[in-house]
C-alpha cells in the first residue's frame, strides 16, 4: 500500500480494499516504468550509446559551437525544472498553468534558434566550408 | 439475490483490475527488456538523417518525460482527492505548440538544404570524387596518346 499508507481507512469493505491494492500496484508499475526508462536513457547518454555528437554544432559544415542551441537547451531545462516544481507543490489534481513570462522566454528562445538556423542555411551566414571551396 | 449480484459484480471488477495490472506490467516489462537487449534500438533516437544529434529532438524527449511525469503525478493526486483526469491548461498547450512548431520549422529548413541531409564526411567524399573525376577527365582530354587513338577510331572506315 504505497499511496494510501498515510490515510488508513479501517472502515473500508473488501471491495474497496481490493481497489486500493490494484491502484497501488498500478502506481508502482507506472512509476517503475518511467524511472527505469529514464534511467536507461540517461545511462546510454552518459556511456555514449545514444550519440549526442554535434548537438551544439552548427550544421553548415563549420562544426562550430552554436550559442542559439545552448540557450535553447538552457531555457528548455529551466522551464522543465520550474514546471516539475509547480506540479510537485500542487495540492490537488489540477495541472498548474505556465506563466506568461515563461512562455515568452521560451517562445523567444525558440524563435532565436529557428531564426539563426534559417539565416545560416539560406543567407550563407557562418562559415560553410563547401561554399568557401 | 441483489446482494449476491453485487458481490459477483465487485468480484468481477476486482479480477478485471488485476488483469489490467498484469497486462500493463507485462507491456512495460517487455518494452524495457527489448530496449535493454537492443531489440528496440535507441542509439539513433536523437540523430538526424545526416548523423548528427538534433537539439529539437532532445527538447522533445525532455518535454515528453516532463509531461508524462507531471500528468501521472496529477492523476494520482486527483484520484486521492476524488477528482478525475486533470484538465490541460492553455499555457501547457501553447508550450507544446511552440516546441512542435520549432521542431517542424527546423526540419523544414534542414531538409531544404544539402547540409541538412548529408554528413560532413559524405559531403567531403562527394567533393573529392567530383574533383578526382574532373581531373582525370581533363588529363584524358589533353593526353596526346588518347587523342590520337580517338582520331584513329573516328577515321576508321565502317565495316558495313
């Protein structure tokens, strides 16, 4: 009885007890699945079985680090941590709203990423080795 | 009679509940086992067609986990407080919309250029092959022996 350990209910009948037991099993299964899956992905990222090569590099052939990708990753991580914190502190089962400020930050960050990518690809900005050759 | 039917009904519901538990557990365990034994290959989960990792794919992976964990946590809290599935607020939908749009526009840009669909190594090899071919062709055209052979072939009378 994982979820309901803090709320003992001695007056429950057999059917209700069975239902709670089933919910506890489902709770355990889903959390185990998410944790093990997340752990496996993190493990493979750390051991480079999932290749992250070139994730911060420009795709124009120069292989230089691109600041717009780094800021997009930072804003994604920041928003994710902030939202998980909100969810953790929510007392009821309502999904917390994301503030307008965070949406603007994230929208701006994504806009910068896409804008610089389009500029690099179409306008020849950057150091495309093939074009130089 | 009605008490018997209610008992039967609750017993049936309990059995169904355990069957659902077993089914969900079996699916989860199978997926995890297949991933662990590389039958489900995650090596290229972040890779683009040109072989490099993609920032927008990583972003989508992070958000998938964040939304999955949040949703399950809130469903659990809602179940304890007597509520049902949580409503998804507009802010979350906007966030997912921005993320998906970024991904789609990024893919559009990548696929519209050669750099987006070929790796630097492939491009270098193609360029080398092209240069080598052009050099060989130029050398063949200026080689007097080759030119003489071509002239002989052209001046030969036809057999028929």
